[in-house]
C-alpha cells in the first residue's frame, strides 16, 4: 500500500484543486441608487452663488464579481451612469434662469475584502476601486426675455479611485442584494489648467443596491 501513497496524494490534490476551482462563484447584477456631489464648491454652490447647483441625483448600472477560493479577496467590476443637473437664477439680472447638466460614465475595477466574520446570509466588505470616468458634454441652457439658448462644452475623461463599505445579503439561494456606500474621487489624474485656473478634484458619494445573480 505504501507504493500507492504518493500517487494517492497527487490524485487527491488534483481532485481538491479541481473541485475548488469549479466552486468559484460568478455574480452579476443590475441596480442603481443615489449620487451626492461633495465638491468642489463650484459644482455644489447654488446657481445664485455662481455655482452649478449639483446636489443629489440618481444613478444606475451593472456589477460583476468573481469569488476566489480560500482567500477573502473578491475581484469586482462595475459600470455606473450618473446624470447631474442644477438649475436656478444666476446673479446676472439679464438672465431669468439657467440650467446646467452633465453625464458621467464610470467604469470601476477593484477588489473587496470581507473583514469581519458574521452569521450566514451577510457578507460585509471593504472595497477599493480604480475608476475610469468619461464626462459627457457640459450643457448650459439659458433663459432670457428674448428666448432660450443652449451651449455645449466637449466632454473629457479622467482616472480616479474609490473606497467603499458594503454588504451582500442573501435573499434566496443564488440571489443576493448587494448594498454599498462609496466615496469616489473622479479626476485624480489627467487634470488640466484652463485660463490659469487649475482643475479641482471632483468627489462624490454613491449609495447603491444591486440585485446579484450567482452562477457556479
């Protein structure tokens, strides 16, 4: 029997490895939530204070995760679409109202870490993400006594980062509700200077819920 011991160990290890790999869990889901613009002041100040009036808006998107065996790290990727807008009466007396709008498409890639053991059905985690953000056209719609006019500024792209806290809650087998609160810096790299004014860091807080479907 001793002659078969090494072969038995090798076969057993191959079987365990194969079983573990096949047990990886792939999750994909859809959802959405809220985007709260935190800064800079130029974005969050009221239009009457020469700001853009951006505050809290809705977002929606998709998320995917890949469970890895034996380690508490889970690679994840997501896409979020934000639509920001602000409206009000500016200080200029000749303008009745002005509306600003801009969309942001965020593509995130990162990992999440389960940092505390909890009862079955809950999976709290800390998430760290790298972000690619495509800012759409910045549109200004101005209303005066003589009519309405619209102007556009071309969009641009920036890289950023995010950190979040979340939890996956099991609803029924193979379906989870993933809730995550994230603080994101949207333009950490690639900043430009316009007319001697440096581009400020744009930060947002997102609160999202995704209905996740699990596949082996």
